[in-house]
């Protein structure tokens, strides 16, 4: 099971690294979470350089893809060579997008007729792309999920885990990272945002 986190130049560390940490709480053979980038190294919005663990081609074949946000997302979606490599397919992949990552999904035509969440800065650009933006932290339909606000990244990670490994695994991952003394409340609140968007099959493990 491969989950790729698309991480572009100017990336937001909270989006990529928080999701990476939570997704890696699943400890089982074959479970792999990778930072996937168009180049060998990318620099964050705050100057943190990270080495890519996977290519965009690897992400295209991944079981799940999470698209992080960043300062240069509008440059990403304006780059036809780069965008042409992102042959993502919700019929065979789980797709999740954080903040301006939602703009990438919109420009790829993967949010047609689907409402979405994003951050307040990106909201007008996503709306210009013809997508209805919701005033909430998380929304999912079928195999596509979006989140708005950096600290909504645990919701995307938990949704992916719940879809691939079940609700109990998602709750366990969230419980591990939650603040001491607030773990039950944190998990309950986080799961309340994603449970309405899970299928009956995923909820069987609840």
C-alpha cells in the first residue's frame, strides 16, 4: 500500500509533515508513505529542504495521493508540463488535497460537480475554477477528500487510514499524536469531521 504526499517547491511543512507522521503510525508490512516531488529536493515556504522519496510517476501509480499546499501552487497549476504528469484517477486511487492542493485537483478537473474545502487565501482561486467552496474543515465524496486550514491535515490523514485500514486504525493514529490530557477529546472531534463521509464498510470497524 503506497501513499504519496505531493510536495512542491514552496510547500507548507504542516501539510506534508503532519500527514506523513500520522500516516506512518500504521505499522504493517507493505505500508509505505512517501514525499513525492517533481525534483530530487524541494524547499519549503520557510526554507526547509527535503529530499523526495518518490517521483510524480510513482504518485500516479500510488494507492492514495495527498496533495499538500504551498506558496507556489498557482505556479504549479500554470505549468502544463508539470500538470500533464499528474494523471490521477479517483476510480483507482484515494485523492486528498490540503488547502491550495485543492486548486490542483480543481485544475485537473477532478472536482467537477463536487464541493470542496480549502484555505481562505486559496478560496477565490478555487471558486474561479468553478468549484463550490464550503465553510468547513473537511469534505469528501467517494474517493476524493479536501481539507481547509493547515491544522486540518490530521483529518485527511485519518480519512485515508480509515478508508484503507479501518476506523479503529485511524483513531489509534490520531490518539498517538494527540496532546496528553486531551487525547479522547481530540480523537472524538477529529473523527466527527470524517465519519459522516465514510462508507458503511469502513464504519464496520468503528
